[in-house]
């Protein structure tokens, strides 16, 4: 049943025939009622659904943090950082054939842009932190010693991540990421964003370690 509390030109909420009304952010909208699809679920559609699910299991760890908005700067592309991160996963990191689709961890990106990446990154684990090290390549193209380090560790067994924008710079050659009590096997990545936040480098896989 539909409700029009302020007359025929007022708000319209509920269902009436093939349309439904709803409120969003104080505004009234009308749309066609959604119908259940009668099309058979094809293997290709099931595979696509699983790809999205696999990507979401990773990216949901960063939801609400604004992390990807900083590590995938907008520049010309107006897509959100979260959408850019998901797109990068779909294009580069999906591996396997349905129903055994997963992420290829070395191909996962946690930052992306036009700046040069570091050639090599590695990690070692401590009691409550992970030490990232990399080869400083400041001066290569637009790479600067002042570029800010971006660090991520993902624990697939519990589908949780620890991450941060470091105070350390490309020129420092190292940075520390607190694990906040998270333990187990972790995949790690290091990336960089420019000091003004307008560009970033494609992240580098820094290896797998056990905390």
C-alpha cells in the first residue's frame, strides 16, 4: 500500500502497482518496482558473483577509513578510491576458475598512481609490529625521498587487515606497522603517496610472514 500524506503532489512512500516510493536524505523518489529475474543463473554470472565476493572480503577491511581515497588519488578519474581499489583487484589479482576463484596476493594493489614504485620491498615480524624495508629509488622519474610510505598487512585466516599511512618516507628505506595484537600468517604490501597527496605509486608486494 502506498501513502501520500500531503496530497497527490506530496510525498509518496510504499508500493502502488508497478512503482514504489521511498525517502532518501530528506528527498522523495519514485522508481519501478524491482522484479525477480526469471533468467537462469549462468556459470558466467556465478563466477562474476564469486569474484565480487572475493574482492569484497579484502576491501571491506578498509571500509569507512578513507584509506583508499588517499592511496588511489582522484586526479582525472572521478571514481572513489574504494572503487579504484576494487577495480584493480578485479583486473589484476583475480585467479582461478569458478568455483575456485581467489586473489593472487602478489598481484593485489593497495595503492596506485603514476609515481614509480620501489623495486624491492620486504618485511620481518616482531612481537607487536612488522618492519617494512625497501630499496630507496628517489630521483627515478617523479619518485621523491619525501614520498610518504603506505603499509598494509592482511591476515587471510581471519579476513582482517592492519594498515596505515606512515610518518616514514621513501628516503628512509624502512617503516614500522603496529599489528595491534593481530597474529598469524600475513601478506604485506608497501606503497607510496606524494607529499601533496595528489599522486601515488603502485604498491609492491612485500612478502608473507607469520606474526
